[in-house]
């Protein structure tokens, strides 16, 4: 099925470093969501974006809704070991109510 | 409210058997979704209910799959004559719309292994 292009696929960083990941699509979305998924669990919502150009923070996390409405990025500042997991972007268009997900970014943090 | 609840968490079944999963959404959410996630991939949409009406189905939902939401509350997803390719995590989500915002909450999933 269709998925968004999410990059990088994986990152191995040192604790305290900043992290950036992004998602691009060939389609326009009206909502961008960022989720984190731990092994064996469902995705947990981190940040929701509803307007082109919107920049939203949640603690050390910051996400932006691209002006073209075809992309979004997520930044994590000063990473800590509990940031380890898989991060997914998801987009929702007006054409349907379901979410289209990216392939995920696996984040590993070295203490 | 404890969020979206899915049961069972894990299911191992022999090829050819039928399986049924249950999802209890957040009580005030009128929309319910089923997604499938295979290893190393993001979740993929299967089907969606608004109240008891099934409004959208993905082409991924073959004839062996059926979903119901009989009273607009909990939902079941049944897979008949399971195949090894059905092995995946099955995720349920529920949502509500509040003006221009939308809140999607996922359950912990049911991990199906077909042997």
C-alpha cells in the first residue's frame, strides 16, 4: 500500500545530540501527525499539525507542517536513552479519514 | 477511560484456522479504524467505521477478512482460513473530531502469528 517517504530509516546517535527526521509525500495532506512506537506496542501520538507552516513543540520535540503541505519534519533536542524507538509520520487528506504512514525512523541512543 | 483496548495481545494459530480480534475504542470516539503492520513497516489502513457503519475498506482487506461494529461501540476483525502472509500486528485506533482538529489514539495491537 501507499506509504510516505520517511528518512532516515535509522539513526544511531550519542546521548545529548539533536535529531532530525522528515517525511515527504507526492500528495497534499491537511493533517500531519508524528507517532513513537515501542516494541510490541501501538503508536503513541507525539505531535499533531493542522495548518501549513505550523510549528509545534512538545517538550524537547518540535515538528513543522511544510508550506507545500507535502512534507513535515520532527526534531528531537538533547536526546536521552528513553527516546529510543521507532518514529512514524502520518498524513491525513480530505479525500479520506484514514492515515497514511511513513516507513518509520528507528532511533538508537548511545548513553 | 483507559484508552483503546485490544484483545488478545498475542495469537498463534495454525494455517487454515479462523481468528477473531476485538477492539474497544475510547468511549466518546465515534470513529474506529483497523490497521495492519508488518515487521519493519508503518501501519497500513484496512477499514474504518463511523458509528456502526463501515464506510471505507482498503483493497488489502481480502474476502477472508471481515470487520463489524454492531452497536457502534466495540469492533471485531475476523480472518477466515488464515495464511502465513496474514502474520502481522493488527492495530485498532479510534478518533474524534473537534472543529478542525482530530485525535487518533491507537491500541497496543494484536500480534498474529500463523504457523
